[in-house]
C-alpha cells in the first residue's frame, strides 16, 4: 500500500478521519467482580480487556521481593479470534513477552509502588479484537483497571500510536495504516506533568521528523486522557448511586 493512499488530497484517511483525529474510544470499568480491578476498552475496532489483582503477598520466588516497593507483573496475550488469521498464540512467544515488558515498564513509571513494599501487583491484558495500536489500547485499558482496583497512580497513563505520511503526522493508527509501511511510534504519557513513561519505535525515522511526531503523540495522549477521565467520573457516579451515597 503506497503512502499516498493513506492520506487523500483533501486530508482524509482510509477510515474517513482527519490526520489528528482519534478513533472513537469507549470503555467500562468493573466488568469482573472476581478481580480487584477490571476494565473493557474499545478504541476504534481494537478491543481489550484488562484485569488487576493486588496488591498482595509475593507469589513464587521470594528472591524477587523488593523491600522498598511493590513488584509489578504484567502479562499480555491475544485471543485466538482477535485477528482474521486464526492461529494459536502461545503464552510466552517473543511478541507477547516484549509487549508484557513494555507494559511493566510503563506502569512502573505511573503506579506509586513505594506504598506497597514486599507486595505484588498483577496486570493481565488480553486483546479480544486487533485493528492496530495494540500496545496503546492495552495501556489505556490497564490504566482504568488499576484505578478500579483503587491502586494510587501519579497520573493517568495514556498511550497512542502515531505515524508519518507525506510530512503529516497521523494520530491513533489503525491496522491498515500500521501495515502500510508508515514510520510510526507508540508513546505512553503521564499528561499532567508531561512525563513520557515509554517511547517505542520499530521502524526508521528521520531525526528531523522525530520531534514533530512526539508532539503529535503527546497531544493525542492528552485527548485520550480526557476520555478516560470522563469514564472514571461516570463510573464513580454510577457506583455512588448504587451505594446510595
């Protein structure tokens, strides 16, 4: 797919969005009662489920215990039916391990782990339907699940994938754009302080374009944070009605 096809002369993308326009984002918190925290999130056609357990005592090897903060354990997986290609996706394959590590690094920057020494926080994220921006959608879903679990965070951690076509940054890429040979990067941001939790880039990008792309990603993340904030406020409002407060 040629780069020109991804952005029309009128400035519209394949799915009809403008360059800086985000995909429709909707989410629900507290979808599982068995977990300490949970959330279901749709960003465009990418759908993810996040579940959080903890903080709880360390499980397994005691040598992993940290005496000054909690250990964050993240596990990423994709459902067999998440893509058009039906194949078994074993736990621990290279891509899943890499994504789990990225999620761990992201939430270590956001969760106030020092409040829970000698403890463990488990974050499980599963992609139910994949249409681009998997890492970003997982971060956004996991943020809501961590908040639902009542675990203190420094700020919302929001993520977005951006690309570069015809000197134009494209926010929140879908699968067709990601697979279209676009130079892209994924960025996770703590929006209030402007702190970057993680920056991931798999393809080559000219350094002259890097600053523009990072700025576009940060702007997109701030847009995501507003939506997540609305979801949290709506959830709290519903919870207060149910409890009669």
